């Protein structure tokens, strides 16, 4: 027994997993995530603050705490190191698909984010290394991309924060904001519509492929964005084919007609359109919207025929007079357009439509064109 105890006392200690504890400097870990089209972009970072240990460092962040240019971090032999663009562990930038950063291509993946601060310009660096402690172990051979951006004055931020300050369907700007400085980085997705189409192709191979609504929606999206037009035609055909779960109705037939036209099948498109217009499922609003779509594409004669057909089939119903008003206006007959506008106002289903029509009527009375 004494020999066993002695052996235990001199044996190599076994370390258990480290206890959870607050982050160094109380720089809490934060994550910001944004969808840019179908692409997910996120930045994970540690967030230092201006007031630290009772010391107000306002006015001493940029150029002092965060030096301009390269700096000697005093560790690991790094004499000319970059800033970690945050605190503690690597700031990590993640993109689910390929994007462009400041106009430069960046492949999908996870990247360590570093910066070279400057009074007039910041260099933003994306590194393959995402697991280091800040920039202490930075290796330039692991660079994937470097871009330039110009800092700007911002509202005061106590905590270093990354925020998506501008958002569009296929473009966004994420900005590092701390103290009174903002460092913006633009991110664009050039192929958003193609990525959506790729997702739709994949999804339609699953349970969504058993519902004609999904095929019609996919076809409409492709047609609207002028991408994958052969796919749009195939999807529209499935949406109208009962043998594969499709259904012929005004909506699916109009989508098929548009898909046929987009693929150069002009005669087929005209026949399918007539079939759609004659379908019992076509309601006044359906015919009205079909006419409006033709007007928007500059086909005013075809649009007028549909507005007139709507009036024949559904006399004096909303929004038949609205369509005739727009049709006559497009044909340059403001007198008839004004007469239809007066009839339409009487039928307006709500205050919003009534006010809109009153505005249109004033334009017609003034001899102006209407949209």
C-alpha cells in the first residue's frame, strides 16, 4: 500500500477540462449574422469597451490603444503585427457561399479577420487561420484576401461592435464601430438569383416537388429574374400537368404562357394565354393584373384587349374600370380614361384605393400621363 501511494504522488498529473470563466478583460464574445440574398454572412468577435477598469479611454483608442500601421505586440517574435479587429481570440468572418468584399472575390468559408488601421485608410485582411489568439500568431502566407476601405466618423459606441449598416437584396455593408469611428466593408452577392435557383432545384426533388404551387413559384421567379429559362418552362409545364400533380388554372396557364414566350415558343405562348384567359378560374383581379403586366412591358394593345375582355366578362366589377382607365390612358385617350376613373372611384373598396384614384384623376384632368 505504501508503494502504491508513493507511485501516485510522483505520477504525472492529469488535467481536467478548464473551468468556464469570464473572458480576458471582460471582452464578451459577440456574433452578428445577416442574410444577403440566399447567402449567410456572420462575424464572431470579442468586444472591448472604451471605459476599462475605471479608466475612460475616449480619444485614446485610435492611434494609441489601436496603433496606426504595424505594431510590435511583444510576443512570439511578431515585430510588425496587425490588429486583430477586436479582442482576444481571432475575429472570424464566415460566408456560406462565395461573395465579393469591396468588389474582390472571396470564396465561401471561415476566415480570421485582421486589419491594418490608418488615419485615411484601413487594410482588411482575411486569413485561412481562424483558431489563433488574435494577431499574435498571424502568418502572412495564410492570407486569402486583402482589401482597402476608408474609415468615417460615427456616433459614439462604448463597445466595439460589428453592425450591418446597409442592407439590400444582394448587397450589404458591415461596419466595425468603436468609440467615434466606423470602418465599413461592402459585401455583394453577384449570383443571388442563380443561388436561389440552385436551392429551388434541390428543394423540388423533395416533398416540395409534390405541390404544383411550388413549381409555379419557381417558374415565376426564374422568369422575373431572367435566369434558368429552360428550367422555368419545365417547372411551368409540371405545374399544369395533372398526371404529375399539376393543375390547369388561370395562374398556372399564364405562367406557362410566359415561360413559353421566354423560350421562343411564341405560337404556343399565344395559345396558352388564350386558354388562361378563358379558364373559369380567372377572376376580375386576375385579368386586371395580367393587363397591368402587359402595360408594364410596353404591350399596350394587348393590355387593352384584356381590359376590355374583363369588362365584357365582369361588367361593372372592381377593378374593371381601373383597368380600362389605365388602358385608355396608355392609348392616349384621356377623356375615356377620366370617365373610367370616375366610375372606379365610386367602387373603391377602401380609403387607400379611393385616394390613389383621386390622385390619378387629378393627373388626367391636368393632361398628364399616369404610371
